[in-house]
């Protein structure tokens, strides 16, 4: 009997040790449900960064190929250099996004490099603004916006140039912002602070990106209306080029502009509501319909009217540029309606409390990258 009792006691101790080991392991590797939720969010941001990085890199290749042999100095050379930088940060984002979405790996160092390289995107943006500015003040007969066969006036050139300026600003900020948003969201997860991206956070960003979409729609509506009033209905004899707008049929520009304004207004109104509406998908469907119309009408239908294939390269480039401003309203609306207003990282993501040393390293502004990286395995 004593031997049986000893055996039972030994088995009981072994069982307890196994449970304690499993509990400690679970604490170190996060509770299953929260860990899977956190992994899903990380892969989502990585996948979107990969997709947007591909768009950025692809958009740069057309400029690099077309200017490589002819850009010797001045604005063409600046455009070529800006395109090289754009290709670099696009490929960098693709690499970091791939490691997170496919390989399920990453670090704050890699993500910081990607987020820093995205700031190079302002170079193509500034070069584009410089090109527009020089076009506005150029001789009307030699301006880059309105073909000479229309005998454009200085006022017409300035108006179209101004619309090109505002259009580039809205689309570029929307695209660059979408890249930065994904990179910094990945970094917040790696740094152990996914709770910073709560429903309230997404609600505030939704107002910004819907506002950019509204501006893009208003600009396109104004541009199309001006062309109809000044040069008549489409199809035009030659396209009017306003950087991010290629206009053969101004009626299409008016239609798409109105659609963008309607969608963005709905998005702004939804972001102002106090109570979220989980699992509501009709706004995402509406945004997809808008992007489909942008591709079918604003890109393909307009470019198809160009003689020969002179504007063929513009179609895929414009499709890439348009993605950010069409994607973000749908993405942010879904997240703001399906995330808690205030996220408890322990209960929602299953992140265990950091030790005192880890907590100080994560929160101190003077913490070294190595100290912060030491927390990555906990995430």
C-alpha cells in the first residue's frame, strides 16, 4: 500500500509539473486565440504592404525605362532619380511585406528600414509638383497639359495645372500614407503595442482618407466640367493631360468625380457615428464598385481612345496610383467598426504583462533598438 501511495504521489507531482510547464509555455507563446488574432493582423498589414510596395515599384519602372537614355540634366534627370528612389522603396516594402505575410517573420529593424525608405516617396511627389509649377508658368502654346491644337489661353493652362496640382496631392498623399500606415502598424505590433490601433484610431484616420477621396472627386468633377464648357464633349481630338488624369471624354471625369464624392461623403458620415456597426459590408462593396468604375472608365476607357498605343503605359501606372486612395476608406471603415473602441492587449490579443525590465525598455524613449527587439519574441 505504501508503494502504491508513493507511485500515485509521484504521478501527481509529474502531472502538476507538466501542467505548470504547459502553463508557462502558454504564457510565453501567448494564449491561442489572442495569438492567432495578433498573427492575423500582422499578416494582414504585411500583405497590404507587399501589395502597395509592388504598385510603387511598378509605377517607377515606366519612368526609369523611358528616361534612362534621354535624361541628361534638369527636370528629366530629377524625374529619373526620383523614379529610382521610388523603385527602391517599393522593392524594400515588397521584401518586408513578404517576410511578414509569407514567412511569418520580421523585426523592428526591418520594418523601421521600410518605414524610413517610404519617406523617399516625397521625392517623386515634389518633382511632380515642380513639373506642374513649371507647366503653369510656361508659354500656353508649349504647356504640358493642353495640346496646342486647342489654342489654349493662359487662364485655361493655369486652371488645368491647378487641378493637376490638387489631384496629384490627393492621390500621392493617399498612396504614400497607405504605405506608411501599413509599415507603422507592423512596427506597433513588433514593439508590443498593438492596442494602439483601436477602433478610435481607425475612426480618426478614416476621416482623413475619405477627405482625400472627396478632394480627388471634386477636382476631377471640376476638371471635366471645365473641359466640357471650354472644349466641348468627348471624345476629344487629343487628350488633356493633368498628371493623374488623362481626359479624352470629360463626361467620364464628371461621372467618376461625382461617384468619388458620394462614396467619400458616406465614409465621413460613417466615421462620425458614435456606435460601430460590426459585420457591415455594404460600404466595402461600394468602394470596390467605385474602384472598378475607376479602372473601367477613368483608366481603360480613357486610354483606349488614344490613337495607337501612345498612352498604353499610362493604364497600369494609373491603376497603381489609384489603389491607395480607393483601398484605405474601405479598409479603415471595416477596422473601425470591427475593433473595440479601447483594446485591452491582454484580453484581446493575449499579450502577457511585460516584466519590469521589458516594460521600461518598451516605454523608454531612450531605449536602444536591441532592448526593444528583445521583446519581439513575446509578440
